[in-house]
């Protein structure tokens, strides 16, 4: 008669002896900053409407694609999505009959900055893209600054300034995160 072996294999995972770590709540200043940013974004979005929705939809789409890619600078992902969305928006402007030469020059700078930031993240591409965003923001303000409040030109100005300021802030934030890591 055959007997079963008295040894049994242990198949359970080891029991965790350390208590689970609780995540500390965000500091009050950060929570206030998030609420203020959300309120500001909601106000700009409700004022600008589709002039802001389309570029942001492009940015969310590019951000989703960037998240699926295994490589790439994680701290700069949002800034890269905004830069790529601007390039795609300008490409659509060319396709729809906009001025191809100025748009092509903008696309060239945006794509060069995107690639540089992707391949060698650091202060160089952050400065290039930051200066580009600030300079074009000033030029757009000069062109549309006298537009009447509520007109499509004024809404376009506000939307573009919002996107460019967001790109600059996310470039700086990404650089600070990359330095900390």
C-alpha cells in the first residue's frame, strides 16, 4: 500500500509583517494651488470654448500616446504633449489653408524642441521651448491685443496665451522634477 508523503508544499505567499504605509495628505498650499488652477482653467475654458477645446483634445491624445511609449522623459510628458499639440494644430492650419510659411517655421521650432527634449532632456531644450513660447505669446499679444473683449480674436488670444503659459509652467516643472530625480 502506498502512502502519501507527509510533506506538503507551501504555496501561500509570505505574510507581510510591516504595516501598510499611509499616504500623507498633500500640503495645504498645494491643495489650494490645485483648486485655484482648476478654477482658472475652468474660467478660461468657458470663455474660450472651442478655441481651447481643440488644442487641449490634441494634447490629451498626444499625452495618451506618449504614456503608451516605453521610453521618453517622464517628467516632461505633459510639456511634450502641449508642444506636440501646438505643432499638430499648426499643421491642421496649413492643411485648412492657413499661411504655410509662418506656420512651417513654428512647426520646425516645435518639432526640433520636441525631439531635443525627448532625446536629451535638460536645460537646453527647456530654454529653447520656453523662449519660443514666451516670444510667440508676446507676438500674439501684439497682434490681437487690441481685439474687443468677447470677439473671436480676443478668445483666440486668451486661449493661445493660456496654452503657452501652461507649456512654460510644465517645462519648468518637468525640469525641476528631472533634477530632483
